[in-house]
C-alpha cells in the first residue's frame, strides 16, 4: 500500500470565531497504480486533507503513512516518496525555464545534475514540451505551466503523486492532455495518484475509485463503476420500429411511461416493475433499441451532497 | 551529499537570476556605489578636509558590515514573504530537507553574493577616490561571521514572517538596532560588559573588526574576540534555527504555512 490515512481530523480555531471542523475522522488508502478522486464542494476539506497528507498541515489526530513511513514521525522518509502539484497557478519559479526549475528542485532533493537533465529531457518529451525547454515559465500557457509542474513533481520518481485541482482553469485541449498524462503515469509507472477536482467528468474519466466529502467527512466512497451503477435511476429509453396505437399509449402512460414520440418512450424500471415487464406491454411491436440511461458522477455528486445537506 | 547538492542548487538559482536579469544586479551595484561614494563625500565635508587613512576605511567598512548584516537579517524573511506571495512556499516545505535547511542554504548563497558585491563596491570606491582603503582580506572573516550571527536574528524575523507573512515593520526597527550595535565600542569594554558582549548579536565580531582595523591587531590576537565570535555565531544561529523549526511546526498546526 502506497498511502494509508487513518482517522485524520483537523479543527481550525481562530480567536473570536467558532471552531471550524475542516476534517473529521478521515480514513482512506491507495495502492500503486491507482487513481483516486477526492470530490467535494468548496470548503469540504479536500485541500486540508491533501495538505495533511503532504505534511504541510499537521492533524489534531490520526496519522498518514506513505510507503510505511509516518509523515509526522518520519517526515523526511515519507516525503521522499511524494510529488505534489498544489492548487493555484504557482508551484514553480516563473522567471526560470523548465529545465532550470528541474535543476533547482532536483538539486534540493539531492538528485545529481546529470540525472536531472536526463530525466527532465525525458519528461519534457513525454509531456510534449520538448520545444519549450528554453522558454521561461512566464512565457508559457497555463496548461504548459501545469504540465511542467507535474514534470517537476515526477523528477524523483515518486510513488505517490498529489494533484490538487490539476485541470482547474485549463482549456479543453490542455485539460485532455493533463488527463492523458495522469492516466499514463498510473498505468505505465505504477504511480498512485490522489487528485482533488471539481470537474466530475475529469474524475469519472480518470479515477478507479472516488470519494465524496462534505463538511470534512467522507459521505460516499467506492469504485467509480459501482458508485455509478448504485446511483443509476433505472430509466430506460425504448425505441420502436413503428408508432404505438393511442390506446396502448394511454395504457402505458397510466403505468408511468413518458412518451418522447409515438414510437419512443422512457420508462422507470424497478423491483416492482422490472424492464422485461415493461417490454411485455409492448408485445407485437418491433423493438429497435432499449438503452439504460447512464448515470454520471456529476449527478451522483449532486444527489449525495444535497441529501447530506438536507439531513 | 544531499546537503551539498541543495546548497549548490541555491547558488545555481542565484546565478540563473543574475544571468537572466543582469540589470537588477547592475542597478544594485550602481546604487550601493553611489551610496558609499556619498558617504565618502559626506564624511569629507563634515570634517572640513579630505579624510585619510583609517578613519575613512572605518566608515566604509562599518557601512559595508551594516549592509551585509542587514541583508543577512532581512533575506530569509523577505524570501519567505515572496515565496508565500508567489505560491511556492509550500513546495519548499514539501522538500524532505525542510524549509529551515533550504532557507539556510539560500541565505548562505545570498550572503556570498552580497560579500562579492560589497567587495566590488569597496574596490570601485578606492579607484574613484584614488584612495587606498586599509582593508585586508582577513577583515572579511569577522564580517562573514557577523553576517552568520545576523542570519540567526534573520531566522527570528523569518519566524514572525512565517506566521504573519509580514515583517516590514520589524525589519525597519531591526536595521536601527543593528546600526546601534555597529556603533557601540565593544572593543573598549571592560569587566562584566565583556561577558555581555559575547552574547550580543554581532558583538565579538564588531569588537574583532575594530581592533583589527583601528588598532592594527591580527585576526588571532584580538583578545579572544575572534574565538568568542564562534560562540556568538553558534548561539544566535542555533537559537534562530530552533525557533524557526518550532515556528514551522506551529504554522503547520495552525494551517497557515501557505497563506498570504
């Protein structure tokens, strides 16, 4: 196991203000090569959790172990396995080029200059930035800066990569390229990746497991596919080869069918009335298509967070 | 090896900035030269006749020492403020070596650049005024030690910056305290005042420098001030570093490390 978080809690107390419970009893784990998406509305505790994992914020209780080393007690060993790109545009020095940043940050990590140059050139090639190696970061687009920041975080071959909102503010093309890079990292080099994002499509496209947090607590966690299946509404769209007779339409409407056209309808299947029972009502008509309406993470997120807010 | 590479990385960054933005360094050089030259002219005007010999050297070297120490006190805090404003401070603290060590190396790199800059300025002043300053390379030793002691005070200032991200007011007070220290005639103290001087930031180094420059003593014959200088450096650098480490932990507990 690359990352193990056990019972992490953090409360911020400001003089004169009520204490804010940023994170409460948070536990999670990550294996090598796994992408884990950490989702939640603003102020849910995502960034605080990621900073506690990186040792930048100390928890009130609980522990974080990276490759078996506690971030609190064996900080140096634990952090040697971590690379991070934190939220916000600046993770590097903009007045320096990509390679100069690599040499500086690699040097601080104790990497030999020759090794950094080789690894840096390799990463720039993989990330499609080879032609930009001599440009200072301030001359690069936001997407390129983000990719250079990820390259820098990968110089020392970390086993755990923390990405806080990696695609925030990027255009579609840049966002796609960052996603491609993240997927490649997990698949090819077995890096465990923990990412926070507001972009549900990004989480759905990348993460094998997702976790939704609200007010510092995990309210839903599981494999992305299982979560989507669990929250599926059971709505099916049925398309027929020819229009249905008005009498049959009325009969089905009374049962709850919604007509999109005389030859297509939407039905809600459930335990009381499964889909095959609906289809029996259409006996004699040639069915062209039956499709289960897909659930997306955005809808799951809204359902979960709204339900939690009202309870 | 990691430590050496980290120190080299800081020198590398200073060099990259110098190469990429030479105008900044040149304007700093010109500014300092003009300031020192003004000091030279001012001192001549005040005394009514051109200053010669040791007296002028004292003024220039004292002022050089003051700028060096001021830089050493201000650099770490200034860097932390800048890094917090730019958003790179948390990345620095993510490095296994830790922020304390990285800022120490950065401080050393900046100190070396500043020693070079100050030496060049003093050389230019000598050339412009056609005046030989009685300044030997050995004088740089107590100056460098004084800067290290000042760096300890710099860590204390940086600790405040780490928590509040502002240190401007504090630095403006500290620069006058430093100037006051440099003016104190530590080398002529007797009795218990000597014991106090050992523990005053920069105290033994200022005493050494004055005895070397004014009384013509050698580095090792300055009545033990040189050796007490090591105690002073260890004390202030140690206190400053420990307070900084403790404050870093407090900032992490409060969750304000990356705030600005």
